[in-house]
C-alpha cells in the first residue's frame, strides 16, 4: 500500500509484514480524535482494539487502510504493501456471483486460490450463488475469503461480526481462528466486544479519548473458556479500563 498521508511518512514498503505507527494524529474540526498514537505490531501478531463509541477505533483503522488522507503527524505510518480490510457490512457486489466477489481486484490467475479459500470458509460449491441467496453469516464468510485470497500480510477487521446473531458469531470466531492459523497474517481487529477480544487476540489494546490507555498480552493456556478465572480476570480489567466498573454491568461484555 503506497498511499501517502499529509504530514505522515508512509513509504511503500513491500518488505514490511508488521505495523508501525508513530505520532499519528487525526482532527475533525476542533475535535482531536487521535492524539499522537504510537503503535507497533510485530509480524503475525493478532491484536484486538477496544474502545467506547467515538474513541477513534475506526478512525485509526481507516488511516492504516489508506482510506483517510487527512491524518497528521511528523512521525511514521508503515503498513505492509499487501493489506486487506474486512468491514461489518460484507460489501459484496450484488450483481456479481460469489466467486467473482472473492476475485474482485485480483488477477484471473488467482481463481484456484479463490476456490480454495471458499472451501476453507465452508462455501465450496457455492461459487455461482448470488449474494442475495446467502445468509448474513455466509455473506461475511465470502467477505473473509475475499480478504484472504491475496494472502495479505496485514488483515484489518472493523467489527466484522457486529451485525451477526450470537450463535453465528461463535461459529465465526472459530472460523477466524482457523483461517488466521492457516494464512498467518498480522491482524488488527476493531471490536466493542470484550469477550471477543480476549477469546481471539494475542494482545488487547484499549483506546480512550484518542490515546492508547491499556496494552496487554493475553497469556491464557489452552482453550479460552470465558468461565475460567483467568479469562474473567482479564475481562474485568479491560471493562474497568473502559469505564464499566459496576458488578451488575460486568455481566455484559459489550461496550457501547
């Protein structure tokens, strides 16, 4: 990705497979949404980014994706040349069949890879289906396939499961874990769901008032069972950092 942002050194760096941000600032009029963000994510790490609504999570992701040309700062913004984005809305082209949607922006030579990744997301045999024939969960599976068909070094995910029901979200969590283990990109996942962050990520960051307030590694052995004390301890720490400290409210792990 070779987009240059105003005031930010963002060189094309195909050899970069991790992520480095230094002194990143974004203002909307008189309001400063991101304040001198410094962030490094090593290659292959899965990071979840939490924060209350309006904290700047999606703004940061858009800057990393090259979708925001008005970020500022005298520092550095380095992302891999091969970066892909998954949004909450699957953003499938309704006039294109499933396989064509996965191949969007890719050369025809990637067709075998597209068929393979469709099989990985459980949609083998649905290559010629129209998006309107798929459920919401299936549409998001196609979106994941599209994001991975080019074998990106960095996957940016902006609440990709936010519109799905609880049962489908659990299934998609398992699918995402499998896909990340298979394709090994660096991942930055934006989410409101604390349980989702702890269940999936190697590291969780809390963004508060435009600054990185918490940065913690998730070191839980074995299966990440939300009922276990270690999981609950991390969950409570993150919710407290997000301003949710009442015991009754701690029963829910989604931050508004």
